[in-house]
C-alpha cells in the first residue's frame, strides 16, 4: 500500500494510513477515482470520500445529470446533505434546471424538494 501511494505522489503518515485502511481507501479504489478524473486529490479528501460514500458510481450518475467534474468538497457536501441523483432528477422534472451544486446543497439543507 505504501509503495503504491508513494508511486502516485502521496507521502502518507501513520495516521492517514490507518484511516485509509479503516475506511477502505485502497490503492485500487484510488485508481478508480483517478479514472473518474480525481487524481492528485488530498488523502484527507479521499478518506472523506470513503466515509461519506463518494464512489465512482455516484460520480458517474452525477456526470450523466450534467455535472461534469464537481470539486471534491462539493461531492462530499452532496453526500453529507443527501443530494442524490434522484433528488436532482426530481428537481429537473419540476422545471428547476441549471442549478449549481451549491444551489442543490442549499435547497436540500433547507428542506426544499
């Protein structure tokens, strides 16, 4: 694991390695995230991805809805606040189109669906 991370440019300390192991942020999973365009993401954010359920599948679904490359913090916020592909589709079906991710998160936080 350490060799794979270092070959990818990461210098994890002991705490990050333990957190990665606990939450399943494996080199193989990190490689999947790179395929989705998320390379060189900070290890803390990759760990947060795993904790909150930001997966390659989630990213693919978000892309199909017109959000081509959300920032890591935006993806985490979406998962924390329950901005799902279904939530976005529901808003679009009711005429709320071209909303930014920040607007989607805000709507969800305030219970507007």
